[in-house]
């Protein structure tokens, strides 16, 4: 059982389109059951493309909708101190949060996995 992602966001470095792979059918069933017990909100981690200085960059949905070039009026107000930093923190799931969820999933699968090989010790 392992997880992969298609890339990382250019702005916030969040994983894009993360997914979990497994070779065993029973483990896949346990993963589906665990996603119902402890859901994982990955809709903001979908991959979109956005132009940034004449180049196309991979970004998450949250950065695609929220990160915008500031207008001249906003820059002027920021320079004279009327407004503070207008950057919005992205809502996409970070790598650290996804790893915590994956570790708890791994503990759940190792605890509930029925098809374990039986260890036989012979003192012959």
C-alpha cells in the first residue's frame, strides 16, 4: 500500500490529485471503509493549469480560484499601510496532513487485515 500524486502546486506546494494504490483486494476494501469512517477532503487538491508570466503552471483548485494578481489600487493601499497582506491561505490539504491521515490508515489496515500469513515455529 502506497500513495502517489500527480505533482505539486506551484504556489502552495500541496500534492495534486493524490491517490492510494494497493495490490491486495482486501486492503482496497479496508481503504474504502476507512474513507467512510474518516473522510478525506481532496476536492481542493484537484489539478488545474494557470498562466504565470507566459508559462503554464500546475496549481490546485484553491490557488486557481484565490490567487490573483493584485490591482493597482490594492498595491497603493498596501504601500501606505491602509490594508495588510491580502494573500489568502489556500484550503487544499498539505502533504503533512495527508501523511498523518495515511499513517492512521496504515494502522487501521494493519489492525483489521484478516489475510495474514501464519508464522509457524518448529523446534525440531
